[in-house]
C-alpha cells in the first residue's frame, strides 16, 4: 500500500484533518494515511518546512506528503505538486515544500489546475479538503501528475537564516522548541565540526557556559543543562530530566553562540 | 477496505480512543480507522453533532461513524445504530447522531441490545469500548444491524438555535471557534443570500462593521477582520494573519448581526 | 494485517511519532499502526506502565506494543523485546513494559543488539526512531526476536504503591486524573469488595463523604460527586456533568480513604 503523510497547522480540535482523510479514502480506500504533525504553529511556513525536511527521508520511497500550511488560501498562490528524486510533495507554493524537495532533488513541478480532480464547490478557505487532498489521493492511485495540470519552471524558495560566523565565533539561534523543552538551534553538526575542528570550545546560552557535547541526556547530573546533537542533526540545548526552555526562559530566536579557543 | 470514522470528547491524553481501536481491530483487522476529532468539549453534544454534520458527507459511502459523546453513559439512554441513505452512525441516542443522519435521510434505527456483541463485563462508564466499538466493528465486517438488536421508531431530535430574523435584520451568534480563532456563526450561506439578495448590508460584530463578503483571508490588510463563508457553509468572522477570537475577545454565544439596507 | 500500537510521551506537536511511523512503513507497508497515547507526562514511566497495563488486553493477540518513554536514552539502559503469553512488547528496559508483560505472563526477554536492524547512524537522543520502531516493524513482518539479539534472564521490575490497609480503613491515593477530571485511585475493585464485603462504608475525599458506589455518572444530581469503578477497574471519584479535579482541587497523590463500619 502507498503512504500519504500529512503535515498541517490545523490542530486536532477541529474536523479539518479528519475530513481530508475522508476525502482521500473516498478516492482511494487502499492507502496508508499517516500524521506527521498537525500542531505546526498557525501559519508558520518555515517551521513546517523544517519539520518536513527533518521527516521525509524516513518514509517509504514514493510517499506522498500532503502539506497544508496555507495562510494565502484563496489568494494568488498556486497549488502545486513537486516530484523529487524519491518522493512527491503536494501543497501550496509558498515555500513550505521547498527545503525538503530541494534536499531530495527537485525533478518536476506541476500546478494543480484541472478542476476535474477538485471537490466541488471549491471553498474559499479550505483547499486542503477541496484541492490538495484529492490531488494526493489520485496520485496515490497511480494517476500521473500531468493529468492534474501544467508544468512550472520553478517553485518559491524558502531561506532559513544561517548562523553568523565571525572568525572563531558561531552566532546561532533557537529555531524550534520541542515538547520536552529542548532548544533546537540552527547550528548543524557539519558546520559545528568544520569550525571547531579538534579545538576546545565554549557554548554560551544566557549566563551559562558548556564546553562539551553530551552523548546522552544522562551525561550530566539531573537538572543540569547540556549540549547535544538531536535527531534533526542540529545542536540542541537540553536539561537532564527537565526543560531547557524553562531553565533559560527561552523563546524562538534566543541566541546561542559558540566561541572556539 | 471499509472505513470507521471516530468522533469523541475523549481527548488524546488518555488511552480511551486507542483502546476502542484495539477492540475494533480484534474483531476486524481489515478496516481503515480514521479520527475526525477527539477534542470535542467534554459532554458537548450539540458541538459534536455540528462537527459530524459538517464532516460525514466527505467520507466514502458506507462509512461507519462511531460517535462517543456520552454524558449519560450507564443511565437510561439507549445505544443505537442509525442507517441513513449512504452511511451508518453508531452512538448514544442523545441527539449527537441526529443532525447528520437527518440530513442524509434516516432509513432505520436499531437499539444495540444483543449482549453477544458486547465486550464483557460491560463497564458502567465506558460503553465506547464495551458496546459502541464492537458494534461498529461487526457492522464493518458486514454483519447486519438486525443481529444487534430490535428496530426503534424514532431517535432523539437535536435542535440548533437558528438566527432570529426581524424584517431586515439577521441576529446570529457564534456557535464554534476554531483553532485559528475563526468565529463560526449560525448564519448559513443560503439564509444570508435569501435575506440580503443583491442589496447592500452591514455585518456588525462588537463595534466593528463589515460590508462585504471576502473571497480569501488576504482580501483585507494583515491584522484586519473580514467576513467569509467557511468550509461548513456558515458565515465566519476571521482576521487576516491573526485571530478574530482575540481581536473581539469573543466566546461562543457572542452576537453577530446583519442589517440589510 | 498485524497491529503495532504505539505509546509515548512525545506529544503531538513534534514529528517524532510521525517519523517512527514512516520508519515502520518503510520496512512493512502492510501493518495497522494505532496510537494508544502520546500524551504521557514527559518521562513518567509509571504513568505509561499503568496505561499500557489498562490497554493491552483489548488489542488483537500478537499485537506489538511499541513503547517509548525513555528518559535514559543513550545511557546504559537496554533496549528490549518482551514476549508475553499473547503479545509482544518493545521498548527500553526501565520498567515501562513490566506491569503489562507480567500480567499477561512473561515468556522470553531479548536485548535488541543486532545493528543490522537499526536505522543508521543511531542518534544519541531518539532510539524510538533508530532502534525500537525498526525492531517493531521487523517483528510485525514475522522476523523472530532471536535475530535481533540475545536472551536476557530478567527485566526491570516496576512497583506501584498499593493502598495501605489498617484494619477497617483503606488509605488509597489518586494515581491518575483523566481529561474529564475523574480522579482514578489505586484502590481496585477486588480489594474494595474483599475489605468492605457487604458492610456499610464511607469513602472520604477532602471534607466530603460518599457512602455508595454509583452505577452511572447520572446516579447523583448534576454537579454532585460520586464514587464509581472506572474502565481500569479502579475506584474513581467523579462529578456528574463536571470535574472532580476542579471540585476538590485534586492532584496526583491526593488521599482517598475508605472506612468500613
């Protein structure tokens, strides 16, 4: 069975996600529907793009990612399908599909335009149900994207701010905070080791300094902070048995810097 | 594969929903189980009935809707199956199934009474697990409802307050607030156009007046409110890029009125 | 189709659970994946163990329970598979699997050690994705646990505090509070009837006394508290149409005692 994996900012209180799944099963009853998350902050396109980039490669090849974080619904932004080397992405052309598709290698971009494959009447506010879910379902049945609309030359790019590097200092920031209060920074593993090499370093967060990378949350005493590379391969600040978010009263955008000695 | 779609007020913190799914798969391992929502406000029968009415028709025909919003569990209310023209509804006879089943056309109502199809011992507090989930699973395997109990002549009616209409004024109210802070009113599209026809109108919410129906959230400047017909076909008050709930400090029951000129 | 049922403390905001499901489907696309809950309090091993014990037996035989409540990830605790009489449990050896497996009857314990079945590189923080999810998926395809690692003689025991019994008094406490504000105590049905027999009794919570076991939430007037045996077979304190948690400002650990007359 083919997999459709869904990522939205719909939350789980309303019926939006359930209705999209109904639409999918009405078109293709033999498909695995998986939730990545529906708890993206409302309208947070770059948050969703990061989550998608950190998730897609764990799914079976040919998985269809149905992504609806769509503050521009009903305005000019195009509904698109992006075929990458191993996957298919369906959603609005507002950048949300860009990071993942680019990493995997974009092969073809299609505008979803053929009304034959829409749920009618198309609402002004819920293209997830009326355009994106049916497109995903038809693709999962093996329909070619060519039937859904014409090719496009490009898609909207999304730029995530990189850390600033000033000689021996890396100035990064918190780009995501997870449920455990772990602070995910924009400093990735490769960059970190390229700059620090085998030298000593000091990671600064607020008034606290850390001088090693932990191998596990239990590398430090309970209640103590640590630096660790998380499952997204970004440097994270955590607290053993606690919450770094609380400990440092941290928010998204909070600075985390590294000085190489 | 047949679909069972579940709607409850169980939340996702406890294991209630997971256990119902276990019960279903033990009886029928070849069924699609879909969540509509489990975040209905505890014991909010009319909220659930509205969500069900706004959802059911997007699902495949013959979908079984397992609805457990059941403050009267263990008391006199009957557990029922309702066959409508295209769907099957399973839940307590407290009105929660009524709006959807009536809209689709009620064909037959059955009391679930045959203990052979219960999980035993039947608890006093969780008929979702012990009565409704197994009934849904047996129906999804093709068992006839007749085996589960006797027919009933009627089911409990549910009445949703309609807007008051006084000559050229429609007095509606907020009946649902979604995750984005959109205020869903009880003024539906048909009623709106029947009263306003092609005349000018003024929608009043608190001290703010709106004189057009937007085609998209971006029809107004960021931060500005707008009126739009949402995916349930009710008039909604929204804010472009923001929350109408916050903007107007609105709650359920809040008045939204329309004056036709 | 085989079932994998997942229980974690990951919440639903992040992509952790979705990614584990992707990993599973990549290995075995023909499996039912069911969520028990992802809203266990972060790192609450005994809370998760209780929920698992209250859930497992409702699932089809041979269901694989993938349980990731794992504050010791990356430290010494072993990843294990536990075969019980009717089920298979996969997770960290920190006690979280113990109550359910013991109740069903432990048959064999295996350490997951064969790197061939890991997702590589294995991260320091997310064995759910890299070790437990793939192990569960291979087991669901019929792979024998013997291929995944060597047998172990024992697993970590978990002890849940029992009520104190002092002649004619049972001193229990609240061990779980559900979404409806129901207070679940550690006094189980068997113990209750063994001590109270057919005598009169008085249940004390704060300054309130209850002298009967209700058959339904509606056995008392709206807003009034009641005592009832819940779906986990533990004594629960509830309020008809309200929340016992609010009514008694109760927290976990709160005392509930019974005096037999």
